[in-house]
């Protein structure tokens, strides 16, 4: 969420994260950072529990994450976003081809 909000309620199993500035951590870049294998491995180390895993906010705040400069974050995010767009276009093309194939097969056996 990029809006300024005075009060937010998160239940006892959630906590929010907000960078000091949107130039320190570019939102479009964070979208990929938080889903990256490297970042997830760091987070997994903080998980505690046996049936339901929890993380300490204090421990998460201690986590050190190296970030590229703002311009590099923007370049990386733009590149990955364009790749996502290309993948979505190919997936749509595959889906359309599968529907076309299914239609041809139905006509063949009617």
C-alpha cells in the first residue's frame, strides 16, 4: 500500500513493513525482492514453530538486506515487469491454441 494511512489494524499474526523512503526501496522492485529465493531463504531462517510458523518482528527488523541504488532497482523492476508481460502474452496464446485445438477435436468427433 503506497497511501499514507494514520491507523491500520493488523491482527496479532501480522505486522506491517514500510521502508523509510520510496527511493530507498522502490515499490516495483520490492514486488520482486520479497518473492525472490534469496530473500525467502533469509526469512525462513526467522520462522519458529511446529504446526504454525511465526516470526518475531524484532528479529525481522534486524534482518540486513542489501539493496541496489534507486536507478538500478528501477531498471531491474522494469526488466522483470516486461518479462512478466511477455510470459503472460505467451500463456494467453497457449490458452487460445488449446481452446482452438479442443474445438477442432470436438468438430472431428461430431
